[in-house]
């Protein structure tokens, strides 16, 4: 098994392209521009759709911007959260928030796989015996993954809304067992030109340990490659070693990380 820590670092411009693609793919309708900050207030489960992304220096003092942003989160009845990456501006924003007592949480690794040409044939691979591949529209996918996760109705509706209004087209797929119609695994990809991101990959608890996640991800990547993608990324919790093992076997390697800080 490849060791992701030994993987060569990709060009900074290429990583910036991935970060831009991930921001576009996670954009909810509830999004505001605030002096260099993208403020997102979706009520869904995904924290990346209900946080601040500081992508430009801006002109306002930080205290003023924090106050304005806090009012937006308060009106949405959401905790105020900032997402911090190697591309965050100003570069010392993480330090400024830490000095104000903001708690750090959810270390996340961005894993990247350059080159997908070797996977193209996998798009034609049949489903495991007794199962069938199905494609799901945004609403059906949000309901499917929400049911597998046990997400409440409000989060499922917010997820479906985000998929419907996303500036990047999502394509959802699932593996269904024929005997009882149960969804065993699901996942989706968002392709922006040559860059594709894997999102919401989830396996039913009772079906884990059978290699379904790897099989599903291979299919998603192969379908995206057939549409012209050649650079893949995904985001996974740094502590989720089980998932990271699957992704390393698929050729993904750590390239950069991000974390959040939340208003105390």
C-alpha cells in the first residue's frame, strides 16, 4: 500500500486550482460576499457549506467583519465557523482567531490523484452479483445518503437544495441490492473541466468491509474520466484512517489540509 506521506507535492498553482474547484462545488444558495470573505449559511450537514472562506485580504478591520458575519450566522440560527487553508488571506487569520479564543476543530486532508486514464474501462464494469448500479438525481441522492447517515429532514432538504443550485453539476450513483432494494453504498462526483471531486461517499454499516467503497469510487472516477477529467480530489477527516486507507489504495495522496475555527 502506498504511503501518502511519501507522495511528491504538486505544483502550488495546481493545488490552488483544486481549492477553487472545491469552493465552487460546495457553494450553497445561501452565500454572501463580505469584504473578501465568502460567507455561507446553508442549514445542511456539510460544514463547508455553512462557514466563512477568507479568500481575499479585504479592507475592513477584522472586528468589523467578524461583527457583520456574526449577524448573518445569527439570523440563520447557525454557529459561526471559519474554514482555514494554506490559501486563506490574510495568512495570519488563524492566529488572530486563536488569540480571540476561537476553538480549532475538524482537521481535514485534501487528497489528490493526478491521472485517471487507467480507470476508463472501469465505467463498464458490472455491479457485484445480486446488485445493480443506479444513477440518482440530486433530490434522490440527498435522501439516499441522508437515510444512510441518519440525517434529519432539514439537512436532507438543504443538501438537495445545494445540489440543485450548485454552479458545478453533480452526478450521483448508488449500488442497490436487488433482493430487497436496499442501497448498499452511494457517492457522487462534481466535475469542473479537468478537475473532479468525490463527495458524500458512504457505505451502509451492514455492508462495510466488502470493498464496496473502493468499487464505487473507481466507478465514479472512471465515469468522470470519460467526461474529460484527469485530476481528482477528495476531502476526508484526518482521523478517518479506514477511509484514508481506501483512498490510498485508489492512488490518492495527501496534498494539503485545512481546519475550522468556531466562535466560542
